[in-house]
């Protein structure tokens, strides 16, 4: 997680030592639902410190990959190691405790709690939730939760009920709860889907700033190619349960095969990529 | 938001002051009534005892779960008193013993039922309570079946009070325990574990992805609720001086759920409001219209669900808020 890796769009990934051990490593993952092959031989290494984008059409198996990596789904075949240790068969709880956080395509907030309570609960979950008689919002957790929310720009809505937030704020709160657990790797499922176009870049910038600051390695599923071009170190292109292409965005996003077969009409090559 | 959702919603923060104030006023009112109408002391004591058991129902409601078998813990507390009183007549020992046994049973049953949710959770509790009911009914040699057991003479801190004094002692004990458990539940619901408990209702998966076992969170609440059921049961047995299997029958469990909804789940005061109203209506309606009183209770419940989903507690606080505004 050297500073160079985070240097900026120009030198993204350039100084990453080729022989570094991957933080997350998947080999030969297979999982079919009936006849649908949601994972059909996934091999992927996520390197420490990188931002890896996953793109691909609906139903390609992107969420399935995150679900398998977080213990929510068990692959029928293949291995996943995190930090050198196999994690297949561990519960989501055990995997979270090892340092893999995730956010959800549909934000999973405690809808009847305030945003502040959501954040405080995540912080308490990390610190040890088993205290039955001291208030959740006692000073320590309250202040830590406010600090966390402020970093995500959510300070002003801290007292709102979580179900009263707009989609962008919900997505950010969802990710904030993952970050509260101080993961080394976060897997984000479509952090910008459903977010109004005008808000989108602002949200991603906030997000990337917080994640870079904390030195977290990130994998994110993304449909917006401008976001991918701007913030990803590498892009993995999912197609029918397989990885169809993998590489730096300027290469992948200009690959005619990828454009034709995978991105299709979803996007034209992003203006910023390729120079 | 459905009616039940509203009934189960956590109270807004602004309710805190009236809550403390109402608790003090309510306790004072109970003492006053017990003074002015001594024949109601018995009714109020039973109401407080049931209120403690209903507090346990409230905990589970916060997780969105309804137990239709919770009176089994009340029965365990009550039969503990009935069985042991001849050997250990000391009420101040029987009380924690009843709570402990109910808690142990709650742990054993809890380990099983916290794996289930919603209708399965409710019905499993019901089924297990009916097992206890049949045991109490069928093991005649031990329990005297449906005849029940008379509770033999009790001592309080070694003293055997006369009847009038004992009524006051039981009333006082129930009131003190009600306040104690009310405060405990209030603190618990605001704690990380209590807030996580409420999270089971809305986003259980998120708890797991925070590294927290939702089952363990629910189990703690379940054991706590069983202990409170046990405490309620010991108090009921010591007050009524007679225990029968009816205590564990499913209608008794239904009554606890009824009281929880009547009182409102928004505050730890709800169960006591509900239990007091329930017992008073029962006494007066039963006297006035004999067997039709269940119909009155049914009507009241219907009205609460339709027009005051926050229960009596919700009605009271919205009144106060309306006046304050
Ligand atoms: N739990 C499940 N049970 C049955 N089928 C499933 C399940 N999860 C995923 N699938 C199927 O597997 C395929 C891949 O789904 P997945 O959610 O991983 O796609 P995705 O790439 O995330 O799509 P999207 O962009 O729409 O989110 C789809 O055909 C989906 O219907
Ligand atoms: Mg998906």
C-alpha cells in the first residue's frame, strides 16, 4: 500500500511490484443456479492497495463474486484465499472479522435507526457489541460515529432516520458502515447505481478520498464507464460468469471486443481514457 | 408503514422526559389507589407481576418477533414457588430461584428457537409451552394436575407477616421489581445490544456482515425475557397463593401478547399501563357483565389496533405532545 500506488490517475498501478502477494485470490470459482452459470471459472487476484473495478452486463455474475468472497454464497468449486488463508466455508461473520467489508447493491441499513445509530452500531460491532447496559450513543461511540459520517459528508443527515435518506446518501452510509469495521479490503456492489447523475461524481470522489486515506484496497462493481476510467487502477470485465478481460482501464475500455460484446450499448469509450 | 410497524416503532427521543415523569406519577397513583381501595391491592400486584413478564414480550417485539408461548416461563416461576415453598418458605430466596430456573429454561429453549423467525418463532414457542402445560397437567402425582398446588406459608426476610401486611409487602415488592426491570430494560434497549436487537427487525443480514451474530443478540434478549417471565410468575404465585397448569396454557401467553399490544411497545412503561388496564377492566367488566368480559377485551384490542397502534402508551404521549405544542 505504498503512496505511489495512490499517486493519481497517471501513475496508477505503475509502481506496483509485480511479485507482490495478492490480498484476495480466487481460483476456478464455479457456481450455477439451475442452468445459470453465475460463476464459470473465475480466476482473479486483487493486489494490496489497488482499486479494481468490475464491469459487465446484468446477470454476468458480479454480485455473485462478491457474495462468494464474503461467505454469503458458497462456490461449488474453486478456492478463495484472503491474506494467504482459505476463506471458503467461513461464515460472513468470520470473514468480516478477518477484514473483508462489503456494501450492497441495495443498501442494507437499519431503516428504523438514525444514520448516526447505524454508524455507531457498526463501530460498536467492531469494538465489541456485547455491552448490554451502557448506551450505544455514549460519548465515545457518538463522537467516532460523527467523525466517520463527517468524512463521508453525512454529518448533516446524522439525525435522520436511515429510510428517509436519498439514494446517494444511502449508498454512502452503507459504505461508511463497512468502513467502520476497519477492513483491509472492501467490496462495493454498485456504489453509484440509482444515484442522480449530478450527484454521482461527487459521491465517488468522497468515497475514493476516504478509502485512499485509510489505505483500503477496494473492489467495486460499476456500470458508469467514466467513473471506472477515472478511479480504477484495473478493470475486470465480467461476462456470463467469466472474466472476459482484465487490465488497466485505458486498455480494457478501448478493447473493441470488450466494447462490442460486453459493454455493448451501455457506454461509449470514456472521454478521458486512452491518453 | 403498517399498523404493527407503528406499534413496534421505537419512541422518538423527545419522549424521554415524560417517560420518567409518567413513571413516577404512575407509581404514585398505584400506591394511592392501593391505599384508598385496599381490595384492589391484589389486582394491582398481579398487574405489576404480569407487567414484568410483558416487558419480556416487549423485548422480543423490538426484534419483530412475537412469542405465543411465553407464559411457560411465568409458569416455571410460579411452580418453583409452589414446589419449593414447603422446604424453602423464604420469598426473597424463592424469587431469584424462580428467575434462575426460568432463565435456564429460557437458555435451553432459546438456543433452539432463536434460529427461527416470525411465524415459526411464534409457533415454536407456543408448541413448547403446550408441552410444559401437558406435563403440568398430566404428572398428577407431582403437580396435582388441573387442581393445582396451594402455595404454603411464606416468610419475608425471615418474618411471617400477617395477611394485611403481606399484601402490602407483595405489592411493594412487585412495584420495586417493576421499576427495577423497567429501568433495566430501558438501559438495555438503548445499549449496543439493544439497538442491535432492534436491527434484527429491519436488517438482520447487516448484523451478520458487521461480524455480529444475530442469533446471539436475540438469545440474550430471549433469556432476559424468560427471566422476567419467571419473576412475574413467582410474584403471581406468591400473591394468588395457588398455581394451576392454566398459567402455561396458550391463552395465558396470548394474554401477555394482548397486554403488550394494549400497553404499547414504545416504552418500558407500556407493559405496566397495559397490564393495569387489563386487570382493572377484567375485574370491573367481569363484575358488570359476567362472561361477556372477553368480548369487551376483544373490542378494546380491536380499537387499539385500528385507532391507537402505539397502544395506551402511544395515546398518552401523543396527548401530552398535543398539549405541549
Ligand atoms: N441466490 C440466487 N439464486 C438463484 N439465482 C441467482 C442467485 N443469485 C444470482 N442468481 C443468478 O445468477 C446470475 C448472476 O447474478 P448476479 O446477481 O451475480 O449478476 P450481476 O452481474 O450482479 O447483475 P446486475 O448487474 O444485474 O447486478 C443471474 O442470472 C441471477 O439471476
Ligand atoms: Mg449485481
